C-alpha cells in the first residue's frame, strides 16, 4: 500500500553536524563562564574596600609570624591635686597610682597628655620640677624619709604624717645632678599634690591581655607582631583570617560618650572593629570599618571597658596608625549605638 522511503545522509554532512553541536556547546560554556565571573565580581564589590593600585599585600601563615615587643606602657602626672589620704583614688580607669619602680625608667614608657599635666615646653613628654605622690613598695609608714613614707598606706591626711614624692629634675647644670634619675623627697600628708599614674598592664595584644589605649591617644602598631585567633566577627561577613591586635579602653562611670576610632597610614588591607565589653574572644562587635583612611563612631556609649580589634582581611598583616577620641556627655542621647562611616 505504501512505498518504502530511503534516506541517505552523506558522511561529510554528519561531520558538519557534529562540529556545529560542539561549537554550540563551547559557546554555551563560555557564556556561562562570563556570567559566573560577573557574579563573583559583584560579590567582591559588596565588601566596598578600595585598594590602592600600587599596594602590596603579603600573605603569611600565623604560625610563621614572629613576635615583637608590644606598645609601651602609658603614664602621667594628674592635673588635679590630692592629699595623702586620697592619692590612691586619683588615677583614671585603666590606670593606678604608680610605684616609683614602675616608672623609674621612662625610656620604656609613653607619657599621655590625655590625662596628664604639662607645661609650655613639655611637648609630648612629662613636666619637670612638679612634685607628685608615688608609692614606695615599703610597709605602711609616716616617717620623714623618702622611699619609706606613704601616709600610713595612703590613709592619712595629717600634717604631722609624711608621704613620698618624686619629680623630674629641672636643674640640668648642677655637677651633682643626674638628669636620668628622679628627684625624691617627702611631703606632709595634708599637702595637696598631683599623683603619678601608670597604665594597669602592658598587655600582650590578645583578648586575655589586650594592649591599653586611652581616649585621645594616637598610636602606631603592626599586626605582624601577633597571631590570628579570631577569623569572623558578628557585625561583618568578611574573612578576617589575618593576624589581629586587641586594644582595651575604659570609659569612666556616670557618663555617656560618643566614641570614635579611626585609621590612617595603613600598610595593608586591615579592618577595625569596636567590640562589646564581653565580646572580645567571641568577636561580638558593635560596628566595623573597612580598609581605607576612615573610622567608626558609636554614640550613647555607657561607661565600661570596651575593645578595639585591628584585623587583617583574608590573611594579611601590616602597619597602621590608630586614634581614639571620646566625647563625654552627662546626659544620654536617647538613641541606640549607631555606626557612622567616614
């Protein structure tokens, strides 16, 4: 009923068909690759971290990093005068009344003008010829003897009792004067004098022993001195697998503050985080600032001890300059902690 139909396809035509199919497959793969690259680029752009065209970032495993000495300990001479019974209450949070042996060698210390007194030619250093109460390291005594007297353990304000005082020498010309040594003496415990204060600890730069930074300080550092313990923070999705340096600062009781931490002179792709009073090791942070000369600001911050983390993005480490400012207000601004990027 029906006739048979025969179809012949020449071998050359089959070869061309195969080539067309292969070419179509390659074009599809290439277009997919282009689309994937755009998605990756868009994801990277969300970090919003500008990088200098000539910047060089060096990756180094934490285990291979070398340790170097942390930042120097801070000290100052109080601006307010106290009698002997109140001398041990004079120092700001994060500081304590210094023993002479803690401040004997000033070449290992850094004077802070944030709390410290100064004179016209003090520069960034301490004032000379200004007596200040100082701890002795001895037993309680009221004797009229420098290095022994301590107003009976800094409890007496009696004019008949004595406490030890020291000052930096002002006379550089006397043959008997060694300008590398403190002038020592004693004063009546009723006298009103400033107090020598020193930071509570040098710190290791980690959560267990953070470095100390005070409001008003501007310090330089290098995360290459330390290792990496925290790779992620609660306020950011960035990969912070580089070495980090931890700082602690304390805000005095009774007030609220606007706190600003800022970065300059970055030598690598570093990020800055303000951490909660209990969130250092967990990376619990209020805010983050990405790479570049900028900073973060928190408002309505209550009193307490907080932390600053300087960390390296994707394994980097490097140098930086960090500045902390705190604007005090006796009344709370009724707003939550807010982030303001520069």
